[in-house]
C-alpha cells in the first residue's frame, strides 16, 4: 500500500465510523498515532506541548507529508519493528481548539506549512471522537521547515535557537549541525531548482457504472441491424427452418443444397458478381463480429459518457525564478482506477455508438464477396466530426508498472509563468468511491532532478441504464 493509499484508507475508515479497523496498523514515515491526556492530544498550556505540536508538523512537512491521528494508543512490543495501534482512545471534541493549534504552528514553524484539521465522531460514545491533522509536504524549493524554538531540559521554550525535525520510519529525528552547515553552504552556491505546481483548471473525472442489460440490449440491436441484409425468410435464428429445429450439420447441408440450386440457375457472369456466402455463413460472421467487440462496446460507452462531461484541463505553474526548458509532465492514474483516456477530439452519443467496421452486408454485388471472410478489426474507428481543433501534439497514453500513464508534450515555461496542458478525458469506475488521484512527475532539460506530487481530481458518478423502450441507453446521475 502506498503512502497516499494508506492515508485515504485511514480517513475513510474514520469517516465510516470504523475505528476498530485501525487496530493493528503501524506507525510509519507518513502516519503518527497519538493517545490523549486529560487536556487533549496537545495541552497548549504547557510549553513542551507547544513545541511538540510544532515539531510534529515540521517533521512531516520536511518529508512527504502525512497524518497525525489523535485518539489511538500505539506501542512497540519486543517483537515489533514499529509501534502498532493497540486500542482507540477517543476524547471530547471540546479539548480541540483548531484555531489555537494553527496559531502555534504559524508562530513556531517557518515557512508556513499547509495543515488541515478533521474531526470524526466515535460510533459508541456520543461526545467523543478522533482528530486527524493532515500535513502537506513542503516543495523542495521551500525546504527545510524550521522550528523557531528549542526546548530546555526543564521543558521550557528557548528563543534564539532553531531545530529541523524530519520523519525517519516511525520516528522523528533532527538534522545534525553538520548537515545544517552543509545545507547552508550549498544554498549559497546552488542553482535554482524545479518548483512546479499542477492544478485542475476545469473539468472532472467521471465514474461510470454500466448495467449488464445495456450491453445485452445494444448487442441484440446491432445483431438485428446486420441481419437485416438477409432475405426475410432467412432472418430467423440460424438453427431453424420453417419452424423446425435443425442440428448445425443439418442446417449446413440445407444451405449447401440451396446454393447448388442457385448456381445451376444462373450464368457464369452473374455467378462471379454474386455473394458466394450462404446466409448461415453470414450469420456466423455476424456472431463472430459481435463476440469480438463485446469488450469494445463497454469502452465505446465509456467514451460516449465522457463526452457528456467536461474534459480535464490541467494548469502547470512555474513558481521559480528561472526559465525552464522542455518541461515534461507524466501523470499516472491510481492502479485501482479503471479508466478510458482520450483527447476530446470526437463527439459520440449513447444512441449512436461508433461501432467497428462490420462484415460486408449479405448479397452485396462485389467480385470479392464470398472469396474470403470480412476482416474483424482488433480496434475501432470513430466516424464523428472533431469537437475542436487542438494545436500541437497530443498526449500519449501507455501502461506502466504503476498504472495507466499520460505523457504530455514538453513545453517551455518562463519564470512565474503558467500554461495549460492538452485536455483529456478521464472516465471509468474507481476502486475507491470519490477517489481519482493523479501521481505526476515533471522534469526539464536545463535543471537536474525531478518533481513528484499527487493531484486530486473531482469525480462525478454516473450510471448508464436503458430507457423504458428497452433499447435506448441513457445517462443517469447517481
């Protein structure tokens, strides 16, 4: 489980009022569990507790961000490598004063750190609950977060000193004086580093649920359309003739006799321009075509649904003082998210899906008819007009070890400038309700290193069902 997945899981369990499911979880670089005293998790009446709050927040900000989960007792047994949650210790909400916590953090931590406070009620105690403090990681260009006080042996705050805490495993450690000197010395001679930010300017991801009845109905409708080229007497199921069921061998023998009768009644020029397939052979081609494209039908529905929403437009900001050349962004969708990603170039409707090229209709006058089977394409083609004209190359999609990745064309960015990446569609069915996460990395050609962050995408939940006519699909908001 990744750090992001673990954080989402803990918050989800508490929101579902399932604190017992947190038991057995271990502390790590991204989560710290705290039991509470009589005055709550941080008794701000004590200077040592003010320092502890500032220290905990700065430590997560100096690593990769994380959660401070208050209301659980964690201990390390002799056989354990890390502290493990052994029991919930919910406490009264009146013991939490988020504004005072924010004031302490703002006074004692530099630079400012993004912190969010969330309260979750306990299911068995009416006035008790749990506090989650979520700390965002500082960008590389803003590190390191300093605590602008030190703590004396008597537990009193001392002005004039600073400390740099950071998470290491399930512990908080401090940057040593030698490391502080090296950081300061390197800072005087360092070149500007990457400082990019990616945000959602417009659009949403779409979570789609398609009823099985929709797939079956669309397949049957397509079957009727293709079999309409047969003579009326041949449009019944391939295993019946004049109301009597025949075995497949018997049906094939009947078809061959009928074809032989037709051949004896036509001239050679007519024969060379006729469809040499029997109705049964054509029906088999149609069934093979439909079976081949059953999976493609679900993808076509996803793409049609995506057209109902707004394409995602991502804004890329250069927050540094340097010009960045050929900035390349690769965004990876959470592995549990089943998606369809397409540039917004095509318009499709649920009632008019762009099916792949079908077999040649039965009876078409062509010398090639009947000499070989019609091709069944492994992919599908869109026959719709472009929605808009997009300048420049389009994003490329590929599968990586971490999931579906989107590689955007490189761009140049002036200092403190921004640009918009090529819009795209994100549609499918996520494994976690309401969660659509993009893990993105950025590199450029004139700076070393790379930047890695996680972007949360808003999700709209939709369902594809059938209208009362039993044939036409429609889109329903959940």
